[in-house]
C-alpha cells in the first residue's frame, strides 16, 4: 500500500460516513504531510489548524471532518527471507463545537466515528494476508481546542504492515550504466 492507496482508502471512508459525507463541493477530507522531526511536526500541525479548519473544511452543525496525516515507513527484516514495511499514520476526526454545546459530547462523537472508520477498514482487509492492521498499534487521543477555539476531536494513530520483498529487490533496469 503506497501513499495514494492509503489516502484513497480514508477518502472513501470520509465520503461514505454519514457524519462526514465528503464531496468535492463540500470538502470534509484533507491530507497533510507531517514531518517525523518533532519541531517541524508542530509547524505542520499548526499549519493544518490555520489553513484547513474553518477555511477549506467547513462542515455544518453536527458534521465532522477527517484530516489524514502522511505515512511514515520503517523497513523490517526477519533475518530470513522476508522484508516488511511497517507503516505509521494518523488521522483526526474533528467537529466544531456549537455555542452552548458541551465539548465532551463532541469528543465522544468523534471517537465513535474514528472507531467506525477503523472498524470498516479492518473489515475491508479481513481476508488480505498481505496488509495487516494490528489492533494493539492503534491509539486514540482527545484534541482541542483547535483553530479558533471551537474545534475538538480525536486523533487516531495507527500502524499496518505490508510486504517489502518486491520493493527492495535490485532492479538493474532502473539504473543507467
């Protein structure tokens, strides 16, 4: 699974989940590239708050948005015949708190939505022996207030593995003489 397939997977879930319903004319899904470097990561996440929330992503009351972070990859070797990619990613489910609304209710709803999305992904890959989504690698964390102080939600960290043998095979045709 490359970045484009990963993004398409989550975009598809954002399009079909009833509280998100992403469409081109009503954007509720966005991708962000986030650095591994801790200082740059803070800059990247601040940029997300300033450029996406309330500007590009404008849900209606009770509706949510999904912001997908880029993948990070670690390659592993079983010291035998198997290489794997250990992919790490994250996504946010965010909702704007309406005046008089309790932020704790929003946190509960965004956590539930994220779990529903993870459940759908686990179902999609239930019979795929090449892509594994270990439950023990998934974490959820409440976030907020973000942007103008009205955005709250849940950030989900996840990990999945895919084969890397073919990708790490030497291909002489990829190089000039």
